[in-house]
């Protein structure tokens, strides 16, 4: 029979229970035992949901209090000494690595945390020493969790991150030079031991994730798979299901052929790359099983049963029913817990969605349809077909006016009227800015009062007019503070914005919002992405009122502030029925209107933030990546090119390695670019010089993630460093990013030092 399986389940619980428990524990309001008990309760609940859904193969060890990669770091004793030397309780040592520890005379920052592939989930980077050793923790977590499930009557398939991915996703610690993959030989015995212990505990099959297989891999990493899996697939150990996701593995078939001869099953992502199916089947050994990832682990749409069943049937025809598993494409970590919590979604739209708990039911239904024939699940198939049909033909999905406007987009609409030099000459006159102009990135501290007022508005405890007055007062305050600070280009401070994407989504047609659809971003932090359901358009201006008001009370140029099309797209759940480039273009048209309206309202500096442009970059270089950059750049240009030469377009990027996509950054043709820079040395800027970047840049002069106030001298040193790479007339002086997470006290102090440093340089030049 065709079995069903889930690769991993979200950890937070229905009401973000894990977030609440973790934060209570960190605040000293929940005991260690109570936190552990809450973890156990959540695991039990999640296993039961999957069991009740009819899933045959249920994962364990997918749960983590903070991050699953961090679980492995601790379990292998790959704990840098700065954490291990304090003799902390293992749970506190774990959190110290995840989020830093500043208590009882101990002061250590966290390990580095970076984005998990192209998702918005962040993992803790294994941070390794030149003389690194590994040792398996006693009673390791995968064994504990397996036994815990067994006791609850559920035989699970433990999930491990594979040794090659664990190392390849890691890095050498500060001051160390070890190439992580060279530690493989030392690490493998720990995996062997762990697999033995799992087997002894009763685990017949173990899922090992090697997601790095979707990357273009350096030879050394590629070659590591063979020795690794020769060791890990011996007859006395459990059977291994090797999982890849978020891309295809066709380009790494040489690894599959050489290294995976003895694995039990291979999992591939057929949502992202359905076209790899045939070739993957051809590369399986005579007894190997295919785990077919046909239910999307990255999005919230109902699976199209007809299409998914066709894919699975194709595999079954070649392999037979016993050699095919129906699975989620990846872990469901990236999807919200359950649709059942949504009480305010329009019924029509709700019927199109499937969150983690619903996806568990989906894999079971698809498996049953293929095993027993469609008649066994006729009702479900019919309901699904009806839902697909309704969505495809819904007035919410299709807006002919939007499509018509898209069909009329011309090449010229992407370009400013004149080249940069001409524009700049006009902007200089129009804005009369000094050399080394100072500005900020948009948001000022989002105080308790601001959040409170917003909550009151949502709960109807204050009227819209009262709220508007409150926002006006906030804007007055930040304008006054900027007067006092003597900044050159002002911002209105974004007090009215809950979130830089949600705020725009709420003002655009084509979006819907959830109340509980939280997804873990890192640790206890969750995000609730808005959902793009249909063609996007702007019914009315979105930011003009606030910006216009701010400009009216300010004596210096006021910068309008928008979130760019790619960031709106990437930080939402996108549609899966039209290409993302189409959605980006619709967002771009809506933003273009906003930009033009801002200009008409007297806003002559407009910043369009694109911090998510980099993370959308396809995981492999080549055609797909170039293609993405081309439509991403086009949508940015389409959104910004509708203004006069004298209007200055800014864009902002959070931390990015610009080398990978410099030509795209240059192609944006933004007059001014502000970038997060303060934590990297000025070398980040080298590419701008090497490539003769002609326009203006504001590399952040101080870190905004910490309350620390940089001294004037420190900022001068940064400027000096930047001037090694940039011409004085190119340089803007600004912080790394928005200041919304900061307090006012440090904000004012830091900006005072920043402005003084800029003035000192102005006098020098
Ligand atoms: N304008 C936004 C702010 O200042 C930019 C935030 C970001 O880049 N993440 O908050
Ligand atoms: Zn930023």
C-alpha cells in the first residue's frame, strides 16, 4: 500500500503556546519543569493530530524549544567553550547559544543565526573549532522523544539533520580557520552511535535530512556524502529515508548514485520541482522507495488532489504501491498550525486554504486514493475539485482591470526620464542638501503608547479620528526631535505601521489576513504573513496622508516610505496559481501609483525598501537566478520610475552579501541606497568601487539591533573607513536600519553623535 508521511510539524502550538512558555521561562515566571512539561504536552498534541488525520509515518525530534539545528549542536557537544564553561543547566546553556545570556555575572552573545535556505525561518549556525571534537549526549533527545511517542502509543520516524548538511551549514568560530566539512570523520561515529541507540529504542526507520543537496555544492562537500552514507547505512542500523527539499536534486545525481545505494527511501520536493520526478525514479535502486513530496510545506493553499494523485500514480506505475510514499514537500514548520482557529476569514476564501493540521489530512487522503482507488475517498475528492474550481473562477482571484493594465506596461515605464547625472543635478538644486547628508531609515521607536493606541483602535476602544490625532501628535514629536537633532532628510517615523508588509497588504485589494496563522521565524519570534489571494490593486492612497502631514510641518525634505514589491511578495504567502513575477508586477503598479501620488503631494524624496530582495534569490546560480533578478529588478523599477528627475528615489537593504547580485543592485537605478553595514567591515563596500558604482550610498554607521550608543569618534572611524571605498560626494550618513525596536534615549544619543560626526566631516571637505 501507498503510505502517507509528514516530514515535520510546526512547534508553536495552536495559540503560540511554545512562544508563551519560552518567554515566561526566560522572564523567570515559569519553572524549568513546567517548560519541559509544556514541550511534552505540545509534542503529544502534535503527534495526535497527525495520527487522527490518518498519517502513517509521523515524525519525532522535529520539535525543538528554539531551533532544531541548535538541538544537534548541543546533542553533539559542539558547544563553544564560552557557553559550556559556566556549568549552566543544559536548558539554559541551550538558550544561551540561541539568544545569548546576560545574568548572574555571565554575559555571552548568541551564536549567529541565519535564514534557513530561502525561507523566513532562521537556524543557529554550527560554530566549530579547529580542534573540534564531538560526543553524543547521554540519553539524546531523538531517543527520548521517540520513546515518549511510543509510550503515547505512536511509533514515530525520528528526524535528524544529516552530517553533511550539519557541517556544510556551519562555520569556523571567530579566530578559527577550520573548514567544517573536514570534520566529517570525527562527526560520523556520533551519528553511528545515535542511529544504534535509536534502533535499540525500536526505531525501524529514521529520516535524515540533507537539504544542502539542493545547492550547487563545492566538490569537497559533494564527496563527503559517499563515506558518510556508507557508514550510516549498515545492516544493523535503522533504515534511512534521505530527505531533500526546497529544490531539485537532478544536478546532484552523481551524489545520489554514488552515496545512496543502501538507503531505504529518497524524499524529493515535487511541489517546487515536479519535473524531476521521472529522472529521480530512474536513479532509484531496484528496491528503493520514493517519498513524493506533493503537499506544499511552504504555503497555505489546499492541495489540488487531482494533480497530486496524478503525480503519485505516475510513480506507482513505475515502482508499485509499496515503493511510493505520499509526503509533505518539506517539514510543515513553515505553515501555520490550523485553519480551525480562523474565525474572521471570508468563508469563500477559507475553503481555499490548508494549514499544517489540514495538510496532515491531505497526505492521508491522497495515499488512500492511490491505494484503494478514488472511490474510497470520493466525497473528499469531489469537495476538493469544487474548491479548486471555485477559487479559479472567483471574482476575488481575477480582476480584469488589473490584467488589462499589466498588458499595457511598456519598456519605458521601467526607466527614469534621464540618467543619474542629470537627475542628481536637479535633485541637488531642488533639495539643497549638504555634502554627507544625514538621514534615518524610516521608523522611530515604536513605543508602548503607540502599540496601545493601535490595540485600542482594533478593539474599537477609540475612534478612527482619535487614533488619527494620536498619530499626528507622534509625527509632530518626531519632526521636532529631528529638528533638534539637525538631521538633513526627515522621516515621519512610521508610527501608524504595525508591520512593513501587513500595513500595505491591509490597504491593497487582493490580500486577506488571518488572526492566528503564525509561523516561527526564529526562537520564540513568529510572523503572521498576509495572504495574496487574487490580482492586486490599490483602491486608494496608502501613505500619502501621513507623509503629507509630516512634510507640512517640517522645514527640511521629508522622505516618503514604502515597502517594495519584492518584499511585499516575499513576506506574504504568495498565490500558487500565477507566477510570482506576475504578483510582483501587480504590486509594483500599485506602488507606482503611490509613488506618483506622494510626489504630487509634495514629497520629493521617496524610499522604497527591498530588504527581502536577496532572500528571494534562487538557491542555485544560473538561469533561474538570473530570471528572478530580472523580474525583481523590473518590478522595483516599475514602482519607482514614474517620478520627475528632481525627485530622489532611495532604497534600503538590510544585511546582504552584495557580491552575489551586485549587477541587480546597480540595475535598480536608485538615486540613493542605504545598506546595513556596521557589523561587517567596510570590505562589503569594495564591490561598489570595483564595479564603479556611480550613485549615492548610505552604508549604516552604527548597529541598531542593540541599545549600545556609538561614540562620535567611532562613527568618524566608520566614515573614514568608508571613504577608502567611496567618494565623499557619494556618501550618506545613516544608521543600519529602522529604529523601531529601540528606546528613545539611546536613539537620540546615537543620532546626536552621528550628526556631529557628519558635520565634522563636512567641515573637513
Ligand atoms: N523603513 C523600515 C524601517 O525603518 C525598514 C525596515 C527594514 O529594512 N527591515 O523600519
Ligand atoms: Zn533594514
